C-alpha cells in the first residue's frame, strides 16, 4: 500500500484474503481507513477511507468483514458487517436494540463477543444477524474483563479468559480460562487458572486456542512482579 502503514491484519483460514487497517506515517500514523486484499485476484477488493475506526476483522471464510468503529455511546454505529460478495453493509448501533459485541473473535460466518450492555457473551450469525444466542452470562458480576478465542476449526467451542484488576472473591470463574460451548447449551469446561495478577494491559492472559482445538497458549505474570511468561495448556 503506497504511502500507508498496514496494521492489525487478519486473514481467512485458506490464506487467500487479508484485511487490515491503514495508517499514514506522514500524519504520525493516523488511521486513514481499511482494506481487503484477495491473493487469488492479486488486488484490493474492498477499501474505505475513514478516521473513525478501531479495527477490522475477516471471518474464517473470508466472505465477511467485521468493522469496529470505536464508537460506544448508545445509538451510535458501533459495528458494521460487510458482505464481501455483494458489498452490502449492515450497521449495528451501540446499546438497544442491536447490542453488538465489543471484544470478539470471528468463526466461519459468525462472530462471538462480549455484550458489555448486558454482561454476557453472544454468538451471532454474520449471514443472519437476527440469529443470536447467549453462550455465557456473567449475570451481576461486572468486575471482570475478558479475552475471546474462536480459532479452532468447527466453531464448537469458544475459549474465554477472565481477569480483573479489582477481583471480587464472589466473581464467577475468577481467574479462569474456560471452554464454552458455542451452541447456547450453557456447557462449560474449566481449563485452567492463569494466576496472572492484572496491573496493566500486558498482564491480561489473552488465551488463544490452536486450529485443531488441542492446545491453548496464554501469558501470565504467575509468581513474578517483573516478567510475564507463556504457558501451553492441553485442552480437554
């Protein structure tokens, strides 16, 4: 991209499509837009110029692009779904009635993320956004932040890391990494405790699962005040 810096890249599972944010080095790396490149066609198939952007993410199929605007006030457009086949764009406003996810990860034509208005994790179809189900409800415990991974093939399980800078001893799943069934059944598998004491952003465990669903990797400052280590856990 001449004159642009590529940032926060995501890709389709078949390594054919790549999406990324564009920044301008001449403007102190100000965000100037985003684009999608198709390897087979060797060209940019979608590009938008905008400064109102947090990030963009392709789904696993490469047919849908999730655009996070960075806006969070009720009624503002917080998320858009771009159908890269038809180029149709569907917008979702923060708060009611859409409740689009904040932190999220994409599966095959679906998005799983945290609904910070209702303190729950939801799975939504990118083809049919009205098809939405709750997979994990934290109820009245608003003390925890999270990271989500839907990397494994099949999209049967989501890996959720929960952490808090101000832990409540009565918190649900405090300090845990969980496997949560993505079918809405409520089934949960307790994977591990990450033992990370959250002091700043880099102390967040951010566990991610392997494509084959057999392993997860997370970081933790477990037992140290000066460093963070990577840990590998075998998934049940």
